[in-house]
C-alpha cells in the first residue's frame, strides 16, 4: 500500500499547470474582440437612432443571439478551446451555456428534456444573480433612507 | 509442489481470441491506429438519432463484425459479457437486446474491457459446456460528456491533465480449444487473470483521472509480479488502459522505484489511440472503448502474427460518479489484469 502523501506528491509532480500567460493573452484578445464588436454594434444602434439605454440593451441581445448562433452551428466549443475566459466572461458564455444544454437535452423531450435541463449549467448565474440583485436592492433602499434622514 | 496463488487465476482451459473487431468514430479514424479499425463512422452517429443509441449501434456493429470474420452467427455464442459507460449499462442492454444470447452486464468504468474478458474466461473455465463466448466494451464521447461533464457544444477550456473519452468499441469472441485437433491453434490466448483492488487515487479532480488511476495500475502490477514467478523481462509489454500522459508518468515513477525494469516495457492505450500533437486529446484518450479498441486493432494482431509473445493487459477504471466528485469524494481506481500470449 502506498501512502496518501506519496500519491499526492506524485500527482503534483506530474500534473501540468495551466499555461497562464498563453491562456490570459488569448482570453484578453478574444474577450477584447467581442467587446470591440459590442462597441461597434453600440455605435451602429446609436447611429440608427436608439438612445443610449436602448442601444446598450440591443448590444446585449445581439451578442446573446450571436453566441447562441455560433453554438448551434457547432463552432463555439472549437473557439472556446483557445479563448477560454475570453468567450466565457462576456454574455456570449451565458448564451453558449444555455444553448448547448438545450441542444443536448432535446433528445429527452421539449418539457422533460429542454424544459428541465436548459439552465443546468447557467442556473447558478441566474439564481445568484437574482439573489445578489435583491440584496443590492435592500442595501440601496436602506442607504437612500439614511440619506434622507428618515431612517432614525 | 504446486504454488498456491490467491490473486492470480491461471486458466487450465485453452481459451483463444478466435475473432475480434474494433469500431470507432471520427477522431479514432484520424488517429495513428485509424487504419487498423474494422469500421469507423466519421459522423459518430452510426445512423442514430441520439448519442446514446449511437453507442448501442456501434457496439452492435463491432460484435457483428467480429462474428462475421469467423462466419459465426448469434446462435453460436453461448454467453455474452458486455459493459459501457452509460448509466445502468443501458448502451449494452439496448444494443444487444435483439441477440437472444445469455447476457452478463458488467461495469468497471474504463476497466470494463479487461473486466469483461476476465469474467467471460472465468465462466468458460468453470463450465466445459461454454464453447464460444463474446465480450463487448463500448464508450461514446458525446454520450459520456453529456452524462459525466458538460453539454457537448459547451465552450470551455479543459485542463491539460484532462483526457478525451473515445468513441470506440472492441468486440472479442473467445473460443475453447479442447484437444489438439481443435481449430484456432493459430489464435492468441488468454492464459491468466487477476482482479484488481479498489485503490484510493488521492485526488477528487475529475480532470485528472489518469493520475488517480495510476496507483491502482501500480498496485496491480506489483501484486501480479509478487505473486507470480514471472519477471517483467518475460513480457514484451505491460499495457495499461487509459492512464494518459499524467498517469503513465506517475506509474513509471512508481515502477522505477519498486519494480525496476518494468517501466521500460510499459505502454498505454490512451497514448496510442490519438496523435496528441494534432488531436485535442490533452493527456490522452480515456473511456472503456479505448483499451478495447486498441487491444482489438493493435495488440491482438501483433500477438496473432507472433510479432510479440506475451503481454500483461490491464484496463484502468476510475470509479466515481458526477455526484461523488461534487461531494468531494476521491476518485478510486481499479485495474484488473489479463495475461495474453501468442499462439504456441
């Protein structure tokens, strides 16, 4: 029998680290490219005549659509293999997580498959996104009460 | 004086690999062994609507190919032992449902190939009536990814120690020779087996299954040579299932220290199936189809043509579930051994 510490030492010795510099550089370039595309879209929507808030919203929607489209066409995972966090962090990562799960679970039915599993991967983002939204709302509300002096 | 061996079972029956077949998908065809596969489907779909059914169909194709090579039909098979990576081994049950042969389903994670051959030969050793048996092992990348990891089209960066589950199947037909006049004298032989132990892999990292399984492989090899009178130099190869680069490096370190000489004849199916320079396999191939298809496409032909004479073959299994990993449980490894020899 081998000692656990001996095993852990061997695993540590032979497991390759992630290539931080390469990964970060690629993530920066791909993520930057997506954000640049977003900026261009923003300019386009503003040019068409949408106000700042609507243009921002349209950019988000457009990027989600593009992320979903590229996922459905089967390229997203091939790009993400190199880009890593570059495609994961922008809203494209969220679109991919939802679309890929929907594509996968289609074989188990529209309700019992897609319906049940679509947020399998993206679920935590939605749950904790909403929860932190609520928390932020409470803090903000209390803060405004204090500011108005009506809290005490 | 007969030496009493507790762990190793030396088969008294003359059991031969009378036929075998390897079937794979797109990546397997692109790999260095691709030419030697009996059939491969570049779509990975095998004409089916779901990945799960594709795995079933792939197994069926592999078994039928192996049977056709020896002009055998389903009714010639007395017993069928099969396993796969899907929940409840359903790929085998569905794929083989039409065969009408007594069936034993086995699950040994990626050690299923050796486990099924070991189980089948134990059955054949115990009953003279069993003349011909079949063993089948399948794994499908897309079915396994869905079940164990992320959706197929999910875009993420995999760890460098991660492995690529192969879309591959290996089918083996074992036949008993009784007497000198029996056919199949030119076929490779399974002459001994040893079940593996459940060995702690000392990690809960699902991206490093090769590393976790290396210790099970090491313990099995050390056990085998401490009980058997043979030495590593009696063998052409010690073949592990799917340790990949990380697991192979760990195993070699252990062997160098505890069984010097053995590390030089070690080779790993997970490193043979893909060209890791051009294929995105990271540490190597995994999945129970890996060792099954490499055995059927590479090692058995070498044994049959007497280019090599004796190998120890141990598929390595990572015993875990998605739940056990999320609950922080370590991955446990297992590595049953079979001894394969060329025809006399």
